[in-house]
């Protein structure tokens, strides 16, 4: 709506003479606000005061949404009058706007023409429906930020999985998860928010929109209707919302939306991967003149200073010779904003970076599916086994090397879960020298793949309340005197029939820290080798174990039902008593 009001290619209309004057006055205010560099989000408070609340705006907008008659495209530019002046804007309002620090990018007149008929745009929004299938995002507001009382809304117990039918939920509902309550959007409202957010991720252009929710609830046997209005803006990958009913004058009313990722029933990860940093700078106080660095030789210097400052939480300084003069580079903690000073010109260069993000999907079982076409990157061992040397830039190499190196000096409880390991890796991977790993070989074995795939389906059916990633761990295993090739090239893989009766019986033993398993590593000339295995630990228990054990313990109160594995408590050691529950997927040479 804002974009059409500030464009001189649209005429505005009201349903009657009164509404006509109202929308013209509104346009005058919007044009003036736009001229001083304010966007829709920053102007909500002022417009609310000027027009005695937002009721008239919403009423006019609803009429336009139903009829498409509020705007009319005109090839001949319309003269935009502005009766307001800078002096007419209250100082408190200007102060509040400056505190929000949101800048909407200006658009050219041609860009506005390309938007087409606004009625058609709004009609397109009305046709948006949520797609059936896997749910990948839930848009939520932490209840602690919600002051408006929503009494009687449905509450769903979390966590939510990706099969959750959000399209069948009302406009507003609650999710209770880990003692935190979230206000959520369901049905077509979820679809609308998701549509605009995905659109923003493609264009990376500032975007704002509004929606009205309506929920029928039953309180004390009486039907009540809850209506609420929300105003959203998207900028720099952040989604913010204003709840119109709780607007006030004394605070920043915008709230960051929490984007929840539903847990998958399949053992797969959605991983945010960061691209290389693109550094930019401005000189002295000329912030509006950002210059993108073209000379890539600067990037390693800036990356080093920035990373050291962030990791050590300490100020950094470095003298660099550029041509025939010295420049002082620095980075101040904790803000971590690199800068450079040229002593000759007295200029100060302030640096920042932009960084592309993309999503990578990793299925922990399907990743071992035997390739259809064996090209030169694969080494074929036999008819059902081949190997691949992982590229050091690949996600699998970085994940496996990181988990190995982070636990080579001792157990790290933060890395117990696959999901947690990925999150910590994204934060701390720059602190680990991955090049100290000589090689990671990925194993493809048709028989082992089919076996563990079938076993996973059986376990998931046995424990429907558990999600895929909760059933699986990445654990280490040393083979001592046995050549790892003699294990991964055979159809059974790791085979407990070749094992001895250990401290917790005849089974396959694993550890979640590489330091422990390295004691049992295979010596290959000057190198050592251990496996990182994908292990279906399922429902694990400290019950059972002990010398002579051949099965996991029985589940108390369930006749004939057994746990899936044994663990020794906080030590991070697991034992499985079934060959079908493990896949020796990665051979680490160090």
C-alpha cells in the first residue's frame, strides 16, 4: 500500500466524498514521510496518531482489497501535493523513527510502473494457499513480547514435526515447547507470510505487508471472535512484526519473528551454509557512500583481523604495507568492526561485509546410496562397494573432520547430537585446523545401506514419538589389528560375531569422542585410521550391559520390548547388539 501511495503513477479513490478526502490526506502525509527518508514501518506510530487510530485505514484497505477500486494505474503521472512540512512532524516522532534504524531502499519511477495494477497484486495475495507436504518453517512470536491478551486460543504441545498440518490450524494458535510459549500463524495466514518471506529471499529487497487475523474461540460455553492486525516488514533477512492492538508511544513496537524449523521424521539436516565475505567500506563519516572492495588481496587481511577479534574477544592491530606506505589495520572488541588508518592522508576506513547464505540438505542415510554412474572420482572395490575421497571443501569432510578434531583432546558433550554438532560447527569451524586430517574416505556399500535403511524404518515405526535425528548418532570406532578395508568391503560391515566378550557383553562398541577410539586405531604405515559410523542408537538405556550380555535390556512395563542400545551414562560410550544398526561410513586417516 505504501509503495502505491508514494508513486505518482496511481490515482487514489475513496468509496464516498468523505473517504476520498481521507485517502488524499493520508497520501499527503505518506509522501512527506517518504521525502524525509522514512518507510512504512517507521511511520506507523505517527499515522496512528494523525488519523485517530488505524481503524479508518484498515476500513479503507478492506474496501480496496474486496473491490480493487482504491488505486487506479495512470500512464500520465499524477501531481502529488504535500500540505505537510518538516516542521509539522513532532520531534518525539522523529526521535522514535531514528531509534528504529530501518532504511527502506528507494525505487525508481520505472520500478513502480513495473509493479502493475495494485488490485491485481492484492488479488494474487488472496489466492495464496499453503501447499500440502513437508512443513519447513513456522513463523512464531515469543509470548513474552505479546502484551495484547489472546484468551482461548488452541495450544499445541511441541516440538512440531514436518508432518504437522499447519494448513488446518486457525489464523492464530499457541505452541508450547520447552517451557516457552509461542504465538503462531496458521492456515492461509501462514501461507501469506511464507509467500512474502520466500519472495524476499529471492529479491533481497525490503518488503512490508499487513494481515488481519480472525479466530473463533469458546470461553465459558460462549462463542467469541478474536480479531487482530499485524504489520510485517522484512529487511536484511530479518522478519519483524508490529501488533497493531498493542501499539503505544513510549517504546519500539516492532518484534522479531522467531522462525522455527520443524523436526523431520527423516534423519535429514537443513544446514545454512555461508558464502565468502564481500568486504565493503566507507571513508571517514561518509556512511552513505559504501564502496565494494575489488582487490581480493584485502580479503584475507580483513578476515584474519575480524576472526581473531571475534574468537579471542580482544582488540586486534596489524601494520600492513600497501605500496610505498604503511596502514594500520585494527578491530575493536566486542563490536568487531574492522577499520584502517592511513597516517599519510589521515583517512579512516571503516569496513563491513555482506555474505550470501544458502541452504544445503543432508540425509544421513541416503547420503550412502550407491551411485548410479561410477565416474573417475569413485574407486570400485567390488560389485557392491566403492569409495570416494571427500573434497576438503565439502560439507561432509568439514563436519567429520570438525567432530573428530573437537573431541580428539577429550569428550565434548555439546556434540552429542548430530543437529547440535552442525550448529556448533557453523560457529566454531574457523577455530579448528581441518587440514590436520590427511584424508576422509566415504564408503558406499549396497548391502550395508539397504540393511541400515530397513532397520531405521523399523525403529521409527517402533518409536513414532521420536524424530529421525534423535534416533541416530555419529560415533567413532577403532578396528585395532583389522584393516578397515576388510570391514567396509564386505556385505555385513561391522560384525559383532568377530568380537570378544567385553565389559558390556558381545556387541559393537562405539564412542562419541575420537580420543577414546583413537586408542584402538588401525596403524597404516605412519598413519592411523578410525571409522566415524552412522549408528542407530534408538531408545538407549543405562540398564543392562555387563559381561556376557548379548541383548539390550528389556523396557520396564512393556512385555517383550527391548531397548535398542546400551550406554554407560555420561561417558559417551554405546554398545549395540545387532549388526544392522551401524554403517561404517567415513574412514578418517590422520
